[in-house]
C-alpha cells in the first residue's frame, strides 16, 4: 500500500519544480535578449511598443468623421432699368467673395452656395446718362438653405449712341424735319415733328443726351436757339435779350462745350457763352465791323476755333479761319481771303484741322481742305477722300475718335451721305426709303 503523504509530497515537489523552471525561463528570455541586443536598443523597442499600443487605444475611442457640409444659401439679384434709353448698356455686379459678373440692363441673377453671413452687393459701371435710384451698395444676410433677394433700379435719359442726326425733307429742299438713324442708315426715327427753317443747324451734345439748333420764331421773325432731349422731348427756347433791331436779337450757330453744360453762339455781333444749368450768360463784343462765329471749343473752353469776319467801310469783306481766346484776346489768323468763304473748321487731331472752302459762285462749289493749327501745310484733300470727279461734298461730321468723316455729298441731282477717311474710299450710307437727307452730325457717344 502506497503512502499517500509521500505521494502528495512528491506531486507537490514536481509541480513546484516545474513552476520554478517556468519562472526561470520567463526571466531568462528577456535577460538573454537584453544582453544580446544591448541596453539602448532594447529601450527603444520598449518605448515604440508602448506608443503603438497607445495609438490603437485612441483609434478605437475616436468617433467616426461624418464630413457634414457647411450650411450655405443663395443671393438673388434683380436689376431693372427705367427711362427713355431704348437700348441701355448693362452693368457690373459685384458680390463679396464672388467673381464680378457683367449683366444686362434688366434681369435676375442668382449667386449660389454662399456661406451663412453678411455680404456686400454692389451694382457698378453705370453709364453717365443713368442714375441709380437709391443706394447701389447694399448689405444682405444669407441664411442656411435659403435665398435672399436684393433689388437695384436705374433710370436712364434718352441718348444718341453710335448714331447720326440730320435733316430729312422733300426733293425740292422743303419740309425739312430732324431725324436720326444708326450709322448704316437703319432704324431711322423722327426726332421732332416740326418743319425747320435752318436744317443745317442741329448739334448733338458731347454726352449724347441733348440737341441744340436754331430756328425762326413767328412772333418777331427772329432766329432763336432751341434745346431738347436726345429723343425730341422737352423742347425749350434759350432766353434772349429784346432789342428794337431784330438782327441783334438773333441767336444762331450754337456749339457745345466739352462738358455738355455750356453752349457758345452768335447773338448779333456778340459771342455769347450760356450755362445751361445756371442760366449765366457771358457776352463778348468785338470792335465795330468784326464778328466771330465759333465752330469748335478748344483748350477746355479757353479758346475758340471759327470764322473771323472783318467788314470795314469801303473795303472788301475779309473772311478768315482763326483762333481766339474766350475773352476775345489773342486772335490768330490761320488763313484769310476776300475771294471765297470758309465753313466748319474742325480739329481732327491735336494739330490738324479740316474745313470746307467755297468759291463765291452759285451752285455747290465746295471743297474739303486740311491744314495745321498754326496755318501751315494748307492742302486740298478731295482727292485723298475717295470722291469721284462728279462728287461735290457739302458738309461733314467727325467720328468720336476723329479718324473718319461722314460727308453730305451732291452728285448731279442725287444727294447722299458717304463715310470715308484720309486716304480712304467713300462708303455710301443706304437708307430704307428715298428722301433728301442733308447735313449730318455724328454722336460722340459709342457703346461701352
């Protein structure tokens, strides 16, 4: 029979020895590794292991990223244009944080995906003949998933843009009325439904919004100046001074100043400058027997270019192309004659003028000439403009950049408008219906 006590002791001893072996092995292995790889390397290994385990814990504890988009909204801009301009220019729309947008004169524009918040919205590039009704810079608030509306309203005057005005009448040179058309003769419109006594007098203001001309009035048979809008509305007469001599009441040959706020004209023998805004009237009276008809305003209103007359008793009348200071001083004769007349000298660049010269004979004997503003290099230029031998130019008007001209031309019993330039060819302007059209004036305003 086995001794149970001895047997249990043996088993316990065996178990203890096995455990001792295990403990010894777990302690020996790191020690062996430690001794083999070195203290420093083992330390790096240990730290790296701890960091790895730490990152795993963080990955497991971090919430998933849903990437929800930031809330946005839209801006709806509504633009409307009122007034007498039947073909207005568009504008430039500026929305804070977005690219600039060129718009039509009327329309709606959506600016999408704007973050929630405040934004400046501005309508700019408004033409000078137009005015914004109210503030053209507005602040709007964009709400999440919503559309915020903002409105702009602009009012525009009538304007003559890329057009000419002229007199249109019957073939027998009667019943003239003022008309306008595009440069190619299309879109002809009646400006004023009134027969005009002086069909060669109408002038467009530099800003294209006004027209000035002279005509005879029945009450005293004098010649007076009339102002109207570019579409013929709001016709009014420029005030004049009463005089027992009707000739000294006459006001004629109006010329615009560059700012479109003043005109200069003849009143009897006086040169008058009239302010359209203040009604201030500045008169310049020359010596007896002298007069000056202004054709163009130079040097920002300080100098005149025109025709200077001297009519002394017992002497032939002298006619000159001349310049004069606006105060009447420093008259400079560029070309003088007693044998023929000059018409409409105009500056075509900073130092050159073009004018018409007419011999004292019946008929349509006029020729275009050109010379420097100091009177030198005076030449006849009909052969440089593409006219035929039978073409007889009568009057001309200049393009906005002064490089082209439109002539009123007589050729036998035919009369027409032709566009040309120095060393160019005549290009007839063809209208939709036959009529006598004379003395064009070319607007200085072009499409922007």
